[in-house]
């Protein structure tokens, strides 16, 4: 009886520890809603939106990209005619990174 109780308690502790550690194990996540890759913007003004999780830093082409505590970001940028490449990098507190690249075109 005592061994069974100890085994159940140990399994519960392992399950709880795994559940709590999961976000640390999987690292940062990044979703860029807009712009989609290879999208065209006739006016040159691009709305950038998305969400990041488990991050300490978020950059767009090496410049800090402001975001809320929930990781939501939204900004509008103006681009000259031609093609442009946007590189988003989200970094967690352990230095792990995730990168998303978008190419856009202004006719």
C-alpha cells in the first residue's frame, strides 16, 4: 500500500514537472500573420502583424520590434518601389532563436 502511494506521488510529480517544463523545452514560437510571403503592396505601406510566445527579444531586420506582454505585435511600415526582404527573429531567454523571412514587392 505504501509503495503504491509513493509510486503515485512520484508519477504525479514527474507529470507536473514535465508539464511545467514543456514551454522551456520547446523554445520560442513566432507567427507572422501579415504580410504573407511574396505579397504585392501597390501603395508601399505594409501592415505587419503577428504573435510570438516565450520570447525576450523580437527583431525585424535587426531592429527591435515592439510587442505586448502577450507577444502580439503590429506596426505599419512604408517601403520604396521594388522588392524587400523582411527577417523576423524571436529569441528566448536561453538564446534559442526562430527566424521567419518574408519577401514583398512594391510595384
